[in-house]
C-alpha cells in the first residue's frame, strides 16, 4: 500500500473527520465565548469593581511587566468555556438516556416465538 493511499485511508476514517469537525466547531465556540467575556462579562466585572477595566491591568517588577488582568480574563474565559461544555455534554447525555429508555418493539421472530411458547403452555395446562 502506498503512502498516499495509507494517508487517504487514515484521513477518511469517521473518527478523524469527526475530530476535525469538533476542532473547527470548538475554535468557533471559543471565539464566541471570548467575545462574551471581553465584551460583556469583563465590563460588568469592571463596573462591580468601581469602573476598573481589569483586562488591561499590569504591574512592573524590575524589567518585567506582569499582565495580571489578561491572565484573569483568560481564567474567566476558561471557566466559562468549561462550564458551557459541561452543560452541552450533560444535555447530550440526557438525550442519550432518553433514547436508551425507549424500548424497541420485539422483532417478528421474537413475537412468533413468544406466541408459540404461550400456545405450548396453554396446551400443557389443557392436558
């Protein structure tokens, strides 16, 4: 098998394609959450802190500039993204549980075998 055909077989596997889709959606989701944090949540936190824009806060230690506000914003981004993913997974799992609870009707073979069993039981009782 050539290198190109091996790569094609690898790339066309369902799991690889699902992973690629998940990465793209995850990146887009991350941008949405970052926008939410930067545009809505951090300004509200700033208002709660007396009108301070925390994201731009720094302090200098010798020659180093420590950007603690950007770090705090990243922590808030991560927390919100993790919570949103938790809620999405929880929602998906609840749908899967509901699917599992739905019992499929027995197949025609099972129904036929059940009828035969019941008829045999009835014959034994009649005799």
